[in-house]
């Protein structure tokens, strides 16, 4: 009996000297983690994270299976481990694990089994604060059973249910923070004999990970022990690891409580093989071996993505092409940089996807913003006049291990407003319909200037006022007339700027057929046309949005080119003009096209002087806003 008692004592010492001896104790799995001193709470990035921190499985974004084996302390205590992770969606994942520790010599038999099931969720909603969008929470439930038999007779058998909670968050400057709370709930340990032990004590473990340079990872954990570790990947294929862990209390009968570990790893495509050597301060060293395999891993992952403007106005396509139009968060889970092609396709506005190329840094998650290129030919088709919802699609493509990979994602639907649509809630957007470079505008304005050059020189000394009179009278002679837009009259929508208005391009008004008696437009149509003609002749204009309640209106004023000090030489009094931005301007009521210019002048300046002092006039500097909202390129008619 003495040798049996000695054997049980030795077994107890071996089991208690290493984590994983009893129900509720920590277990060490995965050669990668062990080679880093088990400092993996914040950096768990493979399938073993089911055990170390279940929150980490939400970041894997791939199916992965792992196996491990070790002969603890070379004394026949076999440890086996099997785990599997299944991503459900971009932000959800499930994981399962099985661990077995066994020792036996034909007379004494020890068995410990643990089965765990984990679920994790990663936050990514745009409404969350930035620091929470890369955070995950994981919950694991587990069942554990333990038995000891001697000479075929049961000495002890017990089982328990438990639960663990894990948190993982990415911080600025390549830092990651992890937390693991073990035994947040337990059924207590129930023995076959009827004995019931209290639940294991809840334990907290905190971890911090840091990636200072490409391929290098440093980590530290603190709980009932201190864990420090590091890992360096060479060319993304070969890893070397070093770790140390130590208890806070040095037991006098066991000597130094510090455990050292080293490890190596090799990766080929979706397979990884890892080895770790752990030197225990009392017992013999342990060799750990583990292997992982991933299926169809998403090395590059699409995170949050979306189009900035919603609705999208076809009339602003040149503005969109010169500014950031869509955003996407891309994650590279590989240890190496990856050259990635990003493409966006919007039906009805593109005939082929717009593509951009970026190089993703290793182990990074970054926000990218891109411009776009639209197909101008589609802008001129008849169907471009209509509004409607479209479904944009985003796609990425890259090459990994000489194998092409691609992934796509549907973005939120966007409303595309047809050509000619405008929202008065967008400041200065009306400038997109002022088209001084339009061939039709150019031909009309320059043709008049050439035809009546002598008259302008004789009566107006080629002044801006003379040119403005000539253009205004010519529009009347061309039989262009004002008519209220029956669908969206400006007066009715001026107070509700959420309603879309329709504006005719100047060339559309000038394209009156020979059989048509007149061409008609509302106040915004005529204002855009007149401003385009004046701007073509080098005369600066400013649009005047009158915001009198229930009587919204738009017209314009033009720069006379007269110095303010000389105004009294040109005008009877200061009631005939407006001083703005240090220059002299004449307001013109564009709805009076077809009437004498003097009437349009008199009405325009009167309305400005009536509403301006009340703050009911918004001035839109056309030259300023043309730099923001460049008009569409229109074909010659």
C-alpha cells in the first residue's frame, strides 16, 4: 500500500503544479499561446481563443479547427485538445472545444474532460462610439467531469457546469485590451457520492497586446499569475516565441515559481504547425504540439461601408468625382501587406465598376475613403430623368499564396434623383445648373455679342449693363417666357426644403423647336439661363433666394463693373443698385423676360430693398459655388 500511496501523492503533486488539474482550474492549450507564456487574453487570434478568451472568435472571420497534444512533464499524463470556430455572419461566431487530461498505469487511472460551447458578438454599428466599433464580447458555457479509479474501483467522480465571460477591444496605436472572467456562474461540483462542493471562485484576468512593428507582437496578462510573452513572424511564414509566467507568492517548499517557455511555428497557406517547450521550476519540461487548419479564410474583411450622399443627385456627378464619395473599413488579418482592389458599382450611373487599389498594412483595420468616376453617357440617356432606389455593390479582390480571392457586399440602398433634380436644402446647389461653358449658351451669347457689337459700343460703351440689356431683350425676342412649374412651384416648396425641385438646363430652354411658339420655364429655370449667358460673357452674377413666407422666389443680380466711387455718375440715386462685396450690382427680375429690361430692373431692386433688410434674401455667389458644384458636361445641340 505504501507504493500506491506514494503514486497518488506524486500524481497529486504533478496535477496541482500545473493549471488544469481540477474542475474549474485554468487549462493551457495551443502551442502558440504556451510559447508566449500563456499571455494571450488580448491577442488570441486562432482557434484556441475559444479557451483563452471566447470574445476573440468574433474576429477570426473564418472556419478554423485546431488540435493539440502534450505529455505533461514526461510522466505519462496525456493532454489532448480539439476546437472549432464557425463564423455565422460578419459580427457573430460560434466555437466549441474539447479537452482531455489523462493519466494511467493499469492500476491508477485519472481522467479530466472539459467540453465548452462559446458564442461571440462584435460591435460594428455606426451609431456606436468609435472605440466600441472594434469591441467584442464572448460567453462560454462548459461542462467538466473528473474521475480517479484505483484497481478498477472508483475513488472519486465529480462533474460541474460553469460559464466564462470574455471581452476584447482594439485600442489606438496598435493596442488591444482583453478581459476574461472565469466562473461567472457555476452549478457547484457534484460528486457521485452525493457530496456537493461550492462553486469555484470567480477569477478575473486582464491582458494587453501591442504590435509595435510589422510581425512583432508583445503581450502581458495579469490574474492570479503574471504572464509575459512575445512573438515575431519572419516573412509571414516562420514564427519564434518567448514567454514567462510567475506566481505572486513564492512557495517555500517548491522553490522558484517562474515558468519559462519558448516556441516556434510555421505556416503554409491555410495550415499552421506550432511547437512549444515549457520548463517547469520543479518537474520535467513539457513539449507541446498543435496544428490548425482554416477553411476559406477571409484574410481581407469588409467592415462598415457606405455611400456618403443619400440621396445621390445625377446633376452633381462632377462634384462627386472630385470629392470622397464612399467609405469602407478594411481589415487585413494576415501578417503581410496585401495589395487589394476595391470596386464600387451603382446601377444606372456606371456602366462598369469604379476601382481603386490600396495596400493594406499587416494585422490592420483602417477606414478608407474613395472618389468615383461616373459614365457621362448614362447621364444623357432618357432614363436618367427618372428617380429611383438602386442597390450599390462593393467588392474587393486580392491574391494570397498565388490564389485569387474576392468578396462582395451589398450596400444600403440609395435614392438616385434624376437629371435636373435639385434640393434647396443643399446650399449653392443651384450653381450646378449655371452652365456658361455649354455650347448652346456659348453660341447664343457670343452670337449676339458679335451681331450687335456696334450697337453695344455706340450706346453702352460695351459695358456690363449694355450686355445684360442685350441678352435680356434677346431672350424675350426668342419668345422664352415665364410659367409657374405646376408640379413643384417654387413658392410652395421654398418653405419645405426637403422637396425636390426640377430645374431645366439652359440648353434645354434654348433648344426650342422651330414649330414651338414659345419656350417656358419657372423662376429657377430662367434665372439659371440668364446667369449662364451673363457668366459666358465674363459678367459675375449672384443668385438671390427670396425667403418671404409663402412667397418663395429666386432671381439674380449682376456685377455692373462700375466702381462704387463712380456710381453717382451712372445712376440717379442709390435706390437703383445694390452694394455687395465692395461692388455695384443690379438685381433683375428674371420672370419678366419678354418685358422691357427697365421693368425687370425696377422690380428686382425693389424686392431686394424690401426683403434684404429683413434678412429674407440669401445671396448665392455663382463663381464661388461653381468651384464646388461644377455643372455637367452637356453635348452640343
